[in-house]
């Protein structure tokens, strides 16, 4: 479902953010992307979403070569991706239900239909009873779970979560991971980046990045 073939990425002047990375992730897998800050985790996830393009190599998502994809095709690619990116904010001028409905509304869904699906998504992350709360009333962990609900409400095949547990305490972090794992258990392919070794679930596959390269070769 996701394949990197000798992918390197260099931002303007700096050293390689990623160097010769080859990996593949199968449909339905849950994969942690581990490594210290600056290792290239965000860069790797951004390339899957065509937020960044590789400097060399190929990134293939669902059979499409992202390195060659036309700009006009990017929104179609993203429809299959749920993105939980860092520094992504909920909108504080509306309640969390409206925040989760938004991706459906912008793609033209009927309000009643969007509300039903948004409520189902909030239920899956354990926040249905807070549907009418404002994002500012929620804890950081709850806000992160709302962001996950918003990312999956379009029923993407893949969810990419960039440091979703950053700045959360252990209990809140566990709930965020649990929410992601719940979607994985119904078949959504998940990649979760973290610099926190304690987040890594037992049994799950871990891909390690160190200074832009895979620790231990191709994954
Ligand atoms: P991580 O997510 O593991 O912290 P990043 O992918 O954010 O790592 O960063 C990898 C490297 O690329 C770092 O050295 C970082 O400074 C650099 N980098 C990331 N984004 C940019 C950018 N937009 N412009 C220049 N350098 C960047
Ligand atoms: P930026 O890096 O430009 O601030 P974001 O990091 O918020 O933007 O998101 C990158 C891109 O991905 C944006 O163009 C946004 O519209 C899109 N995007 C974010 N979340 C989703 C989602 N859940 N489904 C589809 N597209 C999304």
C-alpha cells in the first residue's frame, strides 16, 4: 500500500533530511515510525501525503507514484489519507462536532449525513458526549482524539499520525494510541511517528530512523 524506493529528501541548503530510504507497508498494517527529533519522521510522512516531494527515488501510495503525481491529483490522493499532523489546530469558533463534520461538508456531503458520520467518529474516539463542547474546553489529549476523528471521518484507507502523543501524559497518550489502534483493527493502515519509546506498543512493527536513514537497512 505504501512503498519507498531509495527515497532521499534534501531541503534547499541543508543536509539530507532522508537518505536512501526503502520500505514497504502492507494494507492493514500498523507501523510505528520511531526516532529522535530531527531524524526525518515528519518528512517521511509528508511525502506519503504529497506535502513534500522526494529529491530522488520513488514514493508509491496505492499504486500511484507520488513523485510524479500532478498537483491537480493531490486532493484525490488525500481523500484516501487521514492526516494527523503536528501544529494542526481545531477551529475554536465552532464545537467539536462541527470540526469533525468539516471534511465531509467541504466535499459536499449533506449536513444530516455528515453529522451522523461525525458522531460515529467521535464515538469511536470516546468523545461523543463532548460533541457540543468547544475545542478550548478539552484537554490536549482530547483535542488530539478529536483531530483523529476529523482525520478518519472521510473513511480513509490510510491514517498518518505525526507525533500524536507529543506533550501528553501517559494516560492521555495511551488513549490516543488506543483510538488509532481501534481504526487499525477495522482495516485502516496506520503509521504513527514518535520519539517516545514508551509509546511503542508491544508486538507492533517499528521502523527506526536515525539522522535520515533507516536503522538496519530496508524495512
Ligand atoms: P522529525 O520529524 O524526525 O523530527 P523532520 O522530518 O521534521 O524530523 O526533520 C528532518 C530534518 O529535516 C531536520 O534536520 C530538519 O531540520 C530538516 N527540515 C525539516 N523540514 C524542513 C524544511 N521545511 N526546510 C528545511 N529543513 C527542514
Ligand atoms: P500546512 O502544512 O500547509 O499548514 P497541514 O499540515 O494542515 O497544512 O495539511 C497539509 C495539507 O493536507 C493541507 O493542504 C490540508 O488541506 C490537507 N489535509 C489535512 N488534513 C487532511 C485530511 N484529514 N484529509 C484530507 N486532507 C487533509
